[in-house]
C-alpha cells in the first residue's frame, strides 16, 4: 500500500509538471507524451490515447510516439488501429525493439502467428539477449504445434531470464504435457 501511495504521489507530481509545461507551450509534445504514458500506467487507456494522439499531432515523425499509441490502442481493444500505429513506428525506425515486440503481441492476439514469427525473428536479430522475445517465440511455436522449436526457445528464455524462471518453467512443463 505504501508503495502504491508513493507511486501515486510521483504520478501526481509528474502530471502537474506536464500540465504546467503544456500551459506554457501547448505544442510541448514531450509533456503530452508524458501524460499519455502516466495514463497508460494507470490503465486509463482512453486518456492515454487522447494525450498520445496530441503528442503525435505535434511530432508525427516519432517512432516511440507511434509505438506507445499502438500499445494504448491495443490495451483499449482497438487491435487494427494498434497494428497500424506499430507498423508506422517500425517504418520510421526498423530497429525499434519495443514496437516490434508489441506488434508481435498484437499479431498473436489476432491469431496471426506466422506474421508474429516474422516480427519475433527480426527482433532476435535486434535484441539477441532479450529473454522475453524467446519466451514469446516459444509460446508461438507451441501454438503452431512445433514442440521442438518451442522447447528450444523456452530453454533459451530460461538461460537469458533467470528471474522469470518460474513462469518459463511452467510453460516448459505445459509443453511437455
């Protein structure tokens, strides 16, 4: 409870600073982004979307803004729009790992597993030591019925992310059943 109260205090202070920045300069896209990010963390996805769209209207060449807007849209069950935003983020910056990872997550939610594999394989080249990528790859291969590739990727995830061992081991046990 104390941590949550402290986090809320931090959010309130940051929100006040961002609002102040917008009062001074309404084209301060970083302040709009900051508010959108806070609302996203608070799971207020409509507010997040609104503020991120404002930021993107000011700075339409920002891969991170498209990425975070895509995340907010996906969280708000606007999957098609989310996919478009994440694709825009990747077209601006093909090496944006968060955009690729989130696009893969949206594709998985849409049950487009082959397309998700394309994104995840590209992501392995961009971020070869990121355990979460291998974990998701393992889950996708499992959905596609390729148990051996699923096991290879889940084992790799376990090697790279020992802090997530419990979750990964559960996926491996589930795979073996």
